[in-house]
C-alpha cells in the first residue's frame, strides 16, 4: 500500500471532530457538555451529525469521549463487551441498574473492561477536560446503545425521544415529530412510548405552544385513549390523553 493510500487510515489527534448531540442525554443537565468522537467504524452515535473518521469495517469500533469536569456519561449497555482506556484526566466509572452497584476511579493509562448485561456510566472527576477511548466489538458495535430506563425518562423530560430506528427526535423543536410519534422508545418499545410521549408532549411541549396545531400521520392510540389522524390542537391533545 502506497503512503498516500495509508493516509486515509490515519487519524491525527488535532483532526478529531467532536459531536455534542450524539446521544439521547444530549439535553440532560450534567451530560449536556460531553463530546463524542467516532474514530474507527460507524460507532453507536444516535445523531446524523456524528462525523466518522474511518468508516472501513475492521471487526471492531474505536471511539472516544471528551468531557469537562463533573460531566458524566449516562448509564448504558451494549451487546458487545466494552473496553475503556483513559487518555487524559481522572475518571469515576460506576455500574448497576442505578449506578450504585460499584465504582472505580481510573487515571491516565488505566484500562477497564466491562462485560455485557451491565449498565455502566462514567464521570470526569478531575479538574481539567478529560478524554477516554472506548473499544467495542463487531462492525456494527453490537447494534447500538441500550439505556437505563431513567436515562430515557430524563431525556424525554428535556425534549429528546429515541426511536426504535436509533434516530433521535427533538420534541422541543418539533423535529421529525409526526414521523417519530409511533417509533418507540429505545429498549422500552411501543408500549412505553404510548405512555410517555403523550405525557411529555402534553405537559412539556404543548404548554409552550399554547393552541398551535400539528398533524398526526395516523391514528395515535395510547393506553388511556385514542387521538385520530389529522390536524389536532394542543388543547384537544390534552383532553384525548
């Protein structure tokens, strides 16, 4: 392979391009300042804004997280094992359903492997901007991220809904809302979506929109009522839910 061809397989630190809207907790206070880097492979970012540096399939994925002090990455899991390598700073890793099952503090050069089936999160507890690298197995990194239930609820409270397709919808901006209503919430699926979305939209979004109307592309059924297809005002939506 010629040197010029090898250049496409080199990622220099100074060329790394971060994404601040990569995941469902991008609006959640305490997690809204983190930066995600997808270095080798498509990674698990849920945002179309994520830049992929080397998209060639390698059988594994390498990404990185950059975070200011006291910023955390929310509890999540993957279908494949995850390995963390601390590049810079001092970090607290925690795990379990609520992040209380255990924790460990790691510093530059430390490596930590977390098996599947365990929710994990991490926080920069240093005094400066820190960065860790993460390695996930498989070309597709196991198919994405599985979030702890409370992470999904917190995200919905701050306007972000995750469809089963893995795409994020910003309800505060009405982004893709008509298409996303029946999409489902991540690991919770359609049933949870039918409970949460009407509540989030009724009390959060429509309070701000007052009497503005929106269009549902199909009948929206919830566990506590049905909303017919067509244009519907926020007042009618509140009554139907």
